[in-house]
C-alpha cells in the first residue's frame, strides 16, 4: 500500500507535528499527531507518541485503531506528573487509521486531527468530528476538548463536553485514498473555500506535498505547522 507524508513548519518556531506507520502480521497503522505548543520538548514527545500509537494499534490482537490509541492514552494518563493540573507536560492531538486483511478501515482520534477518504470517483468524506470548543459550545476551534496526554475518563469528558476522550469511525469497504491532516493543513483551505480534493491527485507523495504547500500559501497572516499523511488503500477483503 503506497503512502507518503509531507509537512511544512509554517510560521511556528518548531515543527511539532509527527507521522508514523507500523506494520505487523499484515495490519498497518497510520498515525498523525499534532503537538500542542512549540518547543523542543513538545517536538520530541510528539515524535515518540506517534510511533507508540502506530505500534500499539498495529500490534493489537484485533489490529484495532481504538484499542491502540486507548492503550497509549491510558499509559500517558497514568504518569504521576500528569495528575498535577499545573504541570508543564507535553500533549498532542492524534488520529490513527488501521487496515488489516479482510477487515474494514478503522479510525480513532482524540483532538482535531482529521481523517478523510477519497473514493476513485472523487468523493471526499471526512470521517472524524473535531474535539474542540467550536463543536461543543460554538466557541473557538483553537481550544481542543480531548488530546493525548490528558487524564480524564470517557465519562468525565462526556459530562463536560458531550463526547468521549476517543471517538471512532469505520471507512468504506471499497478502495480509497486515506488522508490524515493536522489543523494547519486543512483549516487554511477550508477557510479560503478551496476544495481539498483538488489537491489529492497524483501519487501519494505528490498529493501530500500539494496539500501542505497550498495550506501554507493560503494561511493568511500566520501559518501553522501543516502536516498530512496520504495512503492508497485497497478494498476490504483484498490481499494486497
């Protein structure tokens, strides 16, 4: 399955987005993490977190996106320093997609990293719903309501924001192109009324490069980190 990622730093001091893939027994996990903040510590932590999520999701007994993301979420939540609400510890929004032979595409996320699928007919569908204040209270989209590194349970998040810490979706059974995108990649195109699907032609590397380049070009006065991962996925049940 061909895949590629691309990223631009934009106007940030550090590139704190990270992508990762991991394959185990035919299952493959694709991950994009968007670090919260801009520092060496956030960058390093996010790189490690992306790899941890990819490995956990692909190696899980059911090759399941939710199980992998939740295992890493729970592991970070159990760190003693995270029980201090004033501790300065790294966090990141995250999305993971998992493919396995004979199984549908599974998606899991916490935060506002998005997962899209583009069908051969050119239809682009967003499979995720942002975890941010715009969704919950029609507030700022820049304030996320769930993220990797938080300590709240599903029930606590639901009581406060109406959604669990991790949500899930299933992709189409037919062949498709997967796109994972940070908010710095999709928001500038969305804000400027550009069709994201128009930038997803060509091979995965070309598509990934075109998306982040257009995002930074149309970001206005301030460009965020822009990162995407593009993968061409076979139909469920195929042996590729």
